[in-house]
């Protein structure tokens, strides 16, 4: 492993720890922390460009979610932010919102292709099987 790669990995671990430390004070949706405040706690400075400067933070949050850490988010008319799920029901509701959003996007794609959603999902499954080269179990 190169020195540069070691530094990058160390930075990711440090950022991961800082995010988890910050979020432990924000358990439950009513206690969500806004992106700006979370960025300042993790990086020790305010962001200048909302999109470019927060990219690493958003990527780290995605990585935590992929590891199974229940980092939830909420968007509201007054801001919203990130929080750790307080209970199973809170995590279930967050996942339900994600599923509805995903289905809306898939429905839009199906309409643009002028096919039904079940047909579109079938095409997606077939594509996944052909990409995976397996018997379809990867796509399930």
C-alpha cells in the first residue's frame, strides 16, 4: 500500500469517527443536525460551497449506511438534517420514505419508456442477471 493510500484511508477512518461522534448527540428525528453544522463539527470549519465542500461528508454518510449504520435524514421546510434512528420504528419509517422515492423514480423511468412498472422491473431484473451471469439469485 502506498503512503498516499494510507493517508487517504486514515483520513476516511478519522472522518467516519468524527461523523459518528457528532451523530451520537443527534438521536431521533427531532434532534437532526443540519448539513452545515455537521460539516463544521467534522471538519472544524464552515463550508464555502454547499455542493463541492460537502461531497466528502455525504460520501462518508453513504459509506456508513452501506455498513449498516442507521444514519437517517429528513428534509423539511425549515431545513432538516441527519440523525441516528432512535428506535426500530424510526428506521422503518426512514426506509419506507426511501422506498417510496425509489419507486417514484422507477415509475417515471417506466413512463418515459412507455411500459408498465412491472415490465420495467422485469427488464431491470433481466439486466442484473445478465450482468451477474448467474441464475438470478444475485438480483433477488
